[in-house]
């Protein structure tokens, strides 16, 4: 009798699991159709009309799920806000994603139109085009959807909506109040966001913030990120003769701005890649708890170095995760005169280096830019924020034009925060895997305004595959990650805190 009962229980469990998987695959198939519909609307962050068409799509599709939605005007593009009916007795989650995307150069893509999603399967080291009708009989989780913003960040938005559909289908009561804010300018630094968050503070009030942007850890394991680095920029231009001059006539006489710029840049870092500017790393310390979490991330140095094709990494930290805990100083581009087949025998009139500074919570972007400028002055340069006139060129021996970009602050939530523990435990229970916990990630998401204004903890719960080519040609979303995202949202939204 006991064996019979055990067999019946096992059979019921198996059937339930099979039904759950069939239901999930059905939902994934519907999500694919919705992603195709959403991606079909271009969303270039630089195109106002694109953004408005996407806002219209969002309003229609969120309202269809019972959300109350609003288009929130800002000093730039409008934000999209949606919420389900509120109950005072429930805690509130605010979800952040973005609807805008990077610009595209269709000539670089392996498909005619980056906004028309193409289905592809792995084919050796490449990809083979498939037809969507082949997904009607079965879903292959290794196949991928190729198109702009499939991963960054329209795919996660549709995963969220699909999870809402599934929760309703299963009659699940939500233990949280749900709010969603979708950014329209994330790909161009979200400049209007700080004022907008202040303006709509009451509307956005929540107990904690969950950001669904970026890829899971390269291992493919469930991931919770407790912070991200901020960013600011500097443009440095040195000046030689007022016009390019013949290098035969004036080489050894007219100061060469390329050498001037190279010399001052070389003083900013040592040969191991550490910034030598006084005070650049001030205030940063890592205790045993932090180091334990950093070392628990399943990175493999050999794999990282092989992927980058570098033999010796810089030594700002002793391993990859430790390196991310410090502000960086990066030359993102340089230019002077003409190069390649267009090279000319001239002394250039100027040379420019574009820098980006990735920030951590201990480092203030404005302060770091000030330290860089002070360092440049110590090298004998007169700093200006305009192109020098002839009179100014005659007055100073060495001139550098320095242009400053805006600051997007870093954030980092405490590793022991109870909402973080809730997310980690929920992902572990939902997916049956240990969760990778990342103290701070290298990239930047403009979340600091929410933390500063709303005074709430924030966490990044990424949904997409790590090799998704976001911002690049042939951006893609692995179908298995759609299933992953639906399950993660479903788990978070149906689990009591």
C-alpha cells in the first residue's frame, strides 16, 4: 500500500512538473511573438518619434494586463510608469528597465533589418536562419532571436509581462504592490532622470528597487548584483601650431601636440595600470566579508584572459572582481592629424584624448575630474575650456583644453540587506541553483537618483545571456533566457517576503 501511495505521489509530481513545463513553453512562445512585435518599432535613443511610438506600445500592452499607466514628461524624453492597484498592507517593489536602444548601422548586421527579429540556431561557430513556424511544435532553448534591443532591454520587459500573464492564469495572489518605471534615455546617460525622480517622488515610492538590465554572470548562473559603477568623462586636447605645418620645415621646432598629449597621459598610470594621480583611490577599503563575496564569484582568470587575448592583466586588483571595486581611468579614443593611408608629413595643430572615468561609491566624479585637472597643471599645462585664441597661444607655453562630461553616480547596496537576501533565496528556490552574488558590476546603470531621492535599497537582477552583443551588431536573446526570465519574475512576484 505504501509503495502504491509513493508511486501515485511520484506520478502526480511528474505530471504536475510536465504540465508546468508545457505551460512555460507555451508562455515562451507567446513571449517570442510579443518581442517580435515590440522590437519591430525602432527605438533609437536619439529619435524622439521612435520613443513616442514605443511609449504607445507600452501603454497598450501594460493596460491590457490591468496596469494603470502614465506617460511622465521630463526635461527630455518622457518616462513610462505603470502600477497595479495598490494595497496599503503590502510592501512595494519598483522595477526599472529601459525602452530606448542604441543606434544601428544595418550594414554591420547579418540581416537586412535589425528591427525585424530573425530566428537562428547554432551552426558550428556560426548561426543558421530558422523559420518561426518551427517553434510551434517545440521550443528549442538554444535558438536565438537576433535584433536590436532583444536583450537590451525589450526582452526583459516582455518577460515581465509574460510572468504577469502566467500569474493570472494560475490565479496567484501577488504579495507585493507592483510599480514599473521605464527609462527613455538610458542609452544616452538618462540626464533628465534625477529631476524627474524628484518631481514624481510620491508616485515612485517603494520599499526596494529591482533593475532588470544587463546579462547574467558569464557562467550562466542566476545572478544578483548589489551595485554598479558610475561614469563621467573628460576630453583632453593639446595644441601645437595654429595650423598643421610641414614636418620637414618645422619638425624639431614647432611643438608636437601628439607628443605633448602622450607624455602627460603616460604620467597618469604606472606600468601595472594603477592610477598615479594623488588621491585617486582614497577612501576605498575591502573588509573580509567583501573579499569573501568577491572571491565567491565563479570567474576564471584564464578564460577571461583568453577571451581578451591578453597575457598579463593590469594590477589594480589581484583578480577581476577586486579590480572592479576601484575607479578606473580609461582612454576610450585618441586622435591627431591623419593616419593610415591618409597620413601626412605634418606637425598636427592638435591632439585629443577622450577619457572615461568609471566611479565607485567612495569616489565622487566631480572630485576625480578635479584631481585629473590638477595633475595636468602639475605637468606645466595651462587649462582652458575653449579652443585657445592666437593671443592665448602666445601667452602660454603649453595649453590643454579640458571639456567635462556629466556625472552618473555609482551605487552599492549592503550585502546583508534583507531584500537582497529575499531575492537570492527566491532565485535559488525558483531555479534550484546557487546564486552568483556580485558586489558591484563594471558597467553603469543610472540608478543613483532613485536611491538618493527615494532612500531605498536597489538590486540588479539581470535576465539575458552574457554573449548577447548588446550595443553591437547582431544583438541577440537566447530563447532559454526568456524561459529563465519568466520563471525569475514569476518567483519574485509570487513569493512572500
